[in-house]
């Protein structure tokens, strides 16, 4: 009997609820395997075959998960604010192969200009992360695309991650992407809209499985 990919769809009110729902769904639908090569080779990972997460009000607080007392928070707003320059500018620390911002920085003002001068009815305002040489990096960018749409008076993002740590990466990345979206919406002159994220690599590493179950009450 043929086995097909398990396509999971999650609909959340805000980013915090999206994180909790993703963890609960991962333990029900996740594929467990030992990593052959790449980050954390040799360890086990629980991963969605493919997931689509829709967040209807991503700007609703809190932007990071509010976990039960006694569990280390997967992210904080202080960390998100320190990460934001690496998302929106080309700033890079010594030894880093890349930052998402080195690709996004020149594209952000271009997208804003496209909408302000050219109008909203376009499908061309898509920002790419990585290039043809990224495949040669020992750890290529995880975030690969932020597509945008202005419709119904709001700026919406459609985001793709090739590989994505659910425990800490998901809340930190999405909170920062949401802040970037709010900035761009303000510059364009529209309201803040939805955030839709897709990934074929949203996962939890084995070392955090039990803590993740406790955090969401499993």
C-alpha cells in the first residue's frame, strides 16, 4: 500500500497559540527518524512531513509562548529584539556564513516601493533568502522565502522554511518576522494582516520531547 505525505493544517489566533498547536499536532502526526547528515547528525528528530500554519492575528500579544512556570521559555522578546537586526539588515558576526538579513535588507525597501508606487494588485513582491551558492554551505539558510500580498487593506506574509526548529526557532523567527511585517505595513500605509507559514521540515529534537510535552499539557 502506498504511503503518502501527511499534510497537516493548523489554524491559530495568534503566534503563541500556533506554537502550542504545532507541538500538540507534531506528537500526533510527526515522523521520527535518525538524522543522517546535517545539523545534529546522529540524533533523532520528530518532524512534520509538511505543515501549513495560518495565524489570523499574528500581532496579538503575546508574540512569544507563555509556557507554564518551571519550564524554560523557548524564546523571549528580549531575544527577538536582538535577533531582529539579523533578519532586516546585513549585519553579520565574525565566523557567520550568512544572515537572513543580508538577503532581505535590499529587498524590503523595494517591496515597499513596489506597493506604494505601483499599486497593490501584483504577485511580484516576493523576497528570496539564499542563492545558487547556498547549497554549498555546511548549514544553508532555513528561511528561504517571504512572499507578500496586500489585499483587503492589509499586508499578509506567506513564508517558507526548508528546515525549522519548533521549540525555539519557530517562536523567535515568527515574532521577528511579525515585527518586520508591522514595519512594512506601516511604511506602505496599510493595516497588518495574516501570517501563513509552510514547511517540510518543522521539527523537535529528541532532547526536548519530554519538556515540550509538559509545556503543552500532554
